[in-house]
């Protein structure tokens, strides 16, 4: 046994990465990626719609293939790794979790907005009862003070969660503000702590390292950095960095690099990069999953995606409110046409 | 004119808001409020409005059985499960605002007439009350393949009951979209937003409908809007309905809705709760009209559901 500190890596290429492909993964792609990640020694592999189980909708975009088919494909080839799913209470339900457990999911990530963890009590309970490992994600963590995060961490601990994740959904945290949140949790809870980063400000790896230095032991990452907004912490990069820093992840560095280059990159419709819109998300603190929705609405209604984001920020939108993007774009387009006021049906 | 006497069970936020709405009804007259906390603000307000009050819950209420015909249940699902058989035995009509769903789901503008004579009706969910009427409006023009709604409510307006069982909202509302709205498949999403000052309730309603004349859809939607505004004045469309062509010759309808509460007792931002109390009074008024006209036929609940 090595005496190195173990860092648990959850690869979310087939979940958060799904945002970058507008949820168009096929069972064949899932099979290939899972097989390769498993072989590279990744501890946990997540497969779900980008917005979690039950996320295949008009609002968030329909999946090409059902979650059931994708989970089936994943569990048919997975050997050493644990299969994980994501659930956002309010979008998916306990029944979705049960379906996932039936298809071999061993880990459940249950995500709520950073102030709303109390809507997840039943879901955590059901997952635990089915013998799943539960990771509670506090999304949009930049919107919650360290004190708030400590309070919410205690809540999910009381529900039975095994891990609580500071989840930087907007890629808006800085290394010091990520650290403050991890430190607040460490003082408040006994369960493990982790970090989920987005790269909108090019800080996903730096923030993950800062979190580890502060005591986090779990990290979410995506191969090739695939993911919402400017993408997530790249699995192959964080594996190399943690190795250099003397931590143990169980990941074979050469193999994960090969997976990135040979398996995942060819699937990607375009490289994940920090573009002007996703950079604005990190700068203004906007939910990364809004990226493609804002891009599409901008094109459709002839407005600047950044102007949409600014409006979304003013409305203090949280994760899940993708439906508001088209409305905001419509309103901006109306304004552009210089029609006085909004056109309402009623008089 | 003679009015139908109504009791309110529950002296919390919902019960108190109901009190003020019922005071304005031309059909119903609130006569009793039953609570369980003697010093509750709701009971004090009810007394001030001239109602008889009891703090002995359902037992206290049933001692006053000659003073009401309809009871509005504004407590909890658990309480209503216990109260429902007692109310039925006392020959009272229950309008249930809790998720207990002892009786059939009712959306006043859509399916109330199917349930005439029911001793107990349930109001689905706030999201259901706010969105099902428009799925029905689409269904009146063309078959609805799929209906989906996103309800966003202020975090502050979601009580502990909703928070502890958020799936109840999604499941019940989705069933409402299908069984009452008439969509082949329904999906409901709820988002809690903690922004300060609290946001007004918003609902986005999507319908995928068979090929049809967009003008017909628009007119049906407008008619429904006019009717819903009669009992929820703060119900608004934030933009013109969006009707787009989608593959297979179908149409995609998108409605952006905002619901501002009347502010009777509940804060105005809690449009979701106002939607429930407004729908409850609307259902009560309709039942009351039938009672006054002698057209209310009682039928056994079990039979009705068979």
C-alpha cells in the first residue's frame, strides 16, 4: 500500500460533458468511453443527461438516446470502476434514481442550488437505502457565503450523504474563494469534501488544487475538459498534476492521455475552449449549462449572447432556469426593434 | 341573496389568505375557521372578520356542523387523510388544497363538471393550476403530443411540505398535464429561486401539437387567458405566445407566464400559493352555485372513481 493521500476522481465526461454535445451521446460512444476510462483506472464514471436523470426535455434538450439505453451500455462494459448518475431534485425524481440503481449505478450525485439543499433529503435517503454512495453537490457555490455552505453541508450530512461538493457551476470561484468554502465545510462536517470546477476563468485545475490543499479529497473532472461552459477540470491534466504533487488517484497517466486523445477528442464536435460567451459566464457568475442555450437564442433572435447573460445575471437565475433564456432573448430583440414596451396579450 | 356557508380548516398562511378571498365571494360566506393553536394570528383575523373560530381542530369544527356546507382543507396531507372521512360522514363537501388527493383532481376551468357531486375534490398543485388550463386550450384545437412545464417559484414561498417532498409536485403536475390537460405525455419541472427581493412565480409552458392553424391556437389561448384572469387577476403572459414549426409537421407552442398574487394575506410574490387559494375559491363558487340551484348531485366517491 502506498502512503500517498488518495484523491477520489469522478469522471463526468458522459454527464457534464454531455452539455457540450447538446446531449447527443450514443450508446456506442458511451460503451467506448466507459471501457477506456475503466481501463485507465478511473474510480467513478458518471453517465446521465447533462441536467441529470429526467433532464431529457424541451427545456434542457432531448437526449439522442434514452438514459436507460446509455446506462445499460455503460454497465455492460464497466469492470473495476463504479457507475455514477446525477439527479437534480425538481427535474428528476426518486423513480429515476431507482431505475438507475437497477441498471447498476453505485454512486448518486444529488445536486441542488447552494441554498436549497433541504429539497434533497428524500433523494439522499432513497439512494442510501439502495446502498448507493451519495455525493451532495451545492451548485452555484459562488453565490453562497462560506457560512451558508457550512450550514448546507451540515444539512446534507444529516441526510446521510457521504460527500459534499463545492460545485462551481459558473466557473466563477477564485482559488482563495474556493479554499474559503472548503475550509468552512471542513470546520462544519465530518463527511468527505470535494470540488467540482468549471474552466470559464481558466481556473478549474488551479481551484481543484487549492481545494485539495485545503482538505478536499474528491474531485469531479471530464476527459478533454469536456463540459458545460468552457468545460470542466480535464481528467488527464488533473491526474498529471496530482501525481506530480504526490497524491494517488489510481489513474494510469499515459492511458488517460490516450483516452483523451484517441477516444474522446474524436467525438467532440469542436474543441472546448474559453470563448467570449463562456468567459463572460465565469466573469459574471452565470450557470455554465446556459452556454449553448444562450448561443442558440442569440442566433435565433439576432442579439448578442453576452447581453442575454447580463440580463440573466440581473434576474439572479439559478441552475435549471434555461426556459428563461429564450424569453430574455425575445425581450432583447423587441427592444432592439425599438418597439416601446413589451407586447403583452392582455390590455 | 342567500350564500353557501364555508369553513376553513387551518389557520396558517393559506387558510388566512382564503379567508379574505372568501369574504369577497358572491356565492360563499366564510363562517368558521378551525385551527389548533388558540393564539394563532389566523384565528384572530378570522374573529375580527366575524367568523366563529375553534382551536380544537376537526372535532371543534364538527361540533358546529350546522354552520357550514363546504370545508376548505388548508392544513397538511396527513391531517386531511384523517379529516376527509369525518367530513364525508358529516355530509360536508371538502375542497382539498393539500397533496392528500383523497378525491379526484380538479382544475376549475377544465374538468369540474366531470366531478359534480363528488364529496371531496383535490386541487392538484400550484403548477398544475397555473399550466393545465393552457394545455387544455391547445388540446381544444389539436391533439397535444407532449406538454412540459417549468415552474419557478421564490424559495421563500415554498413551505416545508413542498421542500420535503418535491417529487410530489413533479409527479402530480405531470399527471395533471396528461389526465386533465389531455397531453399524451407530460413532464413537470420545479425550480426554487432564492433571489432577494423574491421573484414572482413564473411558468413556462411548452406544447408539441399536431399540425394546425396557429391563429386557432392563439385564439384558444387568448380565450383561456381571459377566463383565468377572472379569478387570478395577476396572471399574465410575459410575451406573445411563440408558435414554431418543428419536425413531422408539428407545432411547438411556448408560453411565458408570470403570476402575481393578489396580496390578500400572502405576499404578492407568492403567486404559486395565490394560484391555489384562488382556484380553491373558484371551485367553491362553482360548487356553491350548484348547491343553491339544487343541481348538485351527490355520488359515492368509490363509484365515481371506478
